[in-house]
C-alpha cells in the first residue's frame, strides 16, 4: 500500500480527507449527533490503533508519535472551539425573521 502524506502540497494538514475515509466515523456523524455508544466505540478504536503501533516503536519514535498525537488532539480541540465560536458569531449577526 502506498504511503499517503499527512500534508497537502502547501504543507497544511489533510486530516479531514483521512477521517472521511473512516466508514465508522462517517456513519456516526451522519445524523449530526454523537451518542455515548458511538463515542465509546471511537475511544476503543483509538486505543486499539495506539496498541497496534506503540509496541513497534523505538523510544525516539515513541516520543515523536506521542508529540504528534498530542498536537493532533490540541488542533482538533482548537478547531472545534473555533468553529463553535464562528457559528455563534454568525447566529448573533444573522437577521432575525
């Protein structure tokens, strides 16, 4: 299987494209509601993926991947909060009917 770059040509992350290939994720968000079971299932998927990789890494690789996971998590939280803020601003300035 060919390696897929984590970045676009302009060196920005392309995580959305990768996530869209996760069928279980797309099915979970189809109704715009994430219930407790879907979140628990995703946590299990994440833990399984981490276990599959962690044991095969050298200490140096482990440190790099640990930082990568932390940076992705921080980005995800920040992006979500930014989008929520933008949505609130849009609602606040939207004309009332």
